[in-house]
């Protein structure tokens, strides 16, 4: 259940932390972190996002097919065979080398289009990006390629979720120096951007002209120092239901591999969700669900399509009862952060792992 009104509140929380003139880029890659790219993008645009960001050209095409006409930035440099489709869809492309710019210019010229590019500067991530040492020279060359326009200059932080981190401070220093040299040499661009969600909350001076926000808009605080009071609203609630209730005798083993054996009689409930739906195998015997406001521990191995939970402490449980995997029920809550910690991963992976066969229902959708 995706509460897009909560998403809108989180955009307001972002806005409160950046300069008034700074734009918001709503990151909806990976199907909006599992929340549904089309619905989230529509809400972001309705709430004033300056730009939408995705990772691949097919993600652009999905949004365009849904009627979303807002500027869309592709964060990962596309493979060459996707460049023509990107130009046709009027996508902005984050690029990291001169060769790609030349190819874009050639294709855009044939299509009688001008392609907007954002030049990524590698300030320490050691992933995509022009070298900070050669960026000025490379971008000067790009200004001579017809049908290619440098709209933006960007970088990405490695450890922005760590407050007062010296490595991030140095990345900022390097990026600002590149921008200073570009201005000195008169190399034109329209906007600079660097801060992701962690950069917004942890690093003053990282906002520039736009911020690219993802995880915090989905209700997860992007820092090793969470605030005392709740600032963000959870957007996603994951529910299932009880399909079978069984009584097990003492000594019964549960599930594949017999990873759990009952040392006393148990009452169990079967829930039709498993690792094929994105409920990680690593939660075997490590997680709980909420039924009737009570925590019920997962017993035995997580299967592809189902889990078994111990409801001995909630004897009134019956078939059809709602099961909360992520969210609140009464006074109890299971956050995506808790689930990720128990699975030995990060909230991003939990969100993006929720499979296509899990039905999405939307609150506050834009039509």
C-alpha cells in the first residue's frame, strides 16, 4: 500500500532543508524503489519536482508512455544501442566520456534534435564520471559538438549518509573547484547538482542548483544520526493475510532444511509471501510479522512463496487475518530499516526487491 500523500509530505521535508531557489530531482529509478515509478513520478511532478531521474532508457520510455512530459534525467550512461531511443524520448543523459558525447551529437544531428547532457564529475566515487583533472578540457571539447548542449554538471557522494564526513567534504571541495574553473573559462552550463538524500541532511553547502533525492522521499532517514523526532513519513506498507492455521506437536520441524524444531506445542499461521516476492531468505528464523497488533516470529526457512509464523501468543488468529510485513499494527511497528538490519542488508534492497506479483494499491494518486 503506497501512500503518495506521505510521499508528498516527504518532499516538503526535503524542501525545508534546501535553499528556496534549489530544485528537486525526484529519483524514481528501479520502479521508484519498488513503489511504482509512474504513480510516484506523477505525484512528484504535481508537487513541483523540477526533474525526474531514472537509471535506464526503458525507464524513460515507461514514463513517457504514461504521459509524463516532465524533464527526465538518466543517471547511468546508456549503452550505445539505447542512445537513439533516449534522444527520441527527449531524455537528459548523464555522460562520463567524450566518445559518448560525439556519438550523441551524430545521432542528434541525424534526428534534427538537440540532446541535453549532464556531465558527471568523478570526485571520489570511482564509478562513472569525467576525471576531475580533465573535466574542464573535456567539457570545452563538448561545447564544440553540434546538437549537444551541456545542461548540467554533477557529481555523486560516496558516504553522504555519514555526518561530518571528511571524504564528502573533500568531494565537495573538488567539485566546487571544477565549477570555478568552468566559470573561469566561460564554459556554459545551466545547473550544478551533487546532493543525494544523505547530502541534503548531512552536508551543508551541497545543494547547488538541484538535489537528487530518493530514499528520504520514501520515508527512510538517510543518515547515521537519525533525528530525535520523526521527520519523514513511511510511504510503503506491506501486507499479506493468513491462509492456514495449524497446531504442531512438540518436536515438529518446520520448513526446508528443518532449520527450526518446536521444543513445545505450537500454533502456526501460513502467510503466502516468500523470497520470490522479495521477502528475503536471510530472514529465516530472524524476523517477525504483525498479526492483531502482536509480533509473531518467523519459524523455519523462508520459502519461495510462503512463510510460517508462530501465533501461539495470539490464540484468536484465524484464516483471513491481516498480516503486516512492513508497517504498523496497533502499538507495534516493523520498519523497513528493521527488516533490512535483520536480513543483513539495506532498506534500498528491501524496497527494490518487492516483486511484481505483489499488488500495489495507491493512496493519493494523481489522475
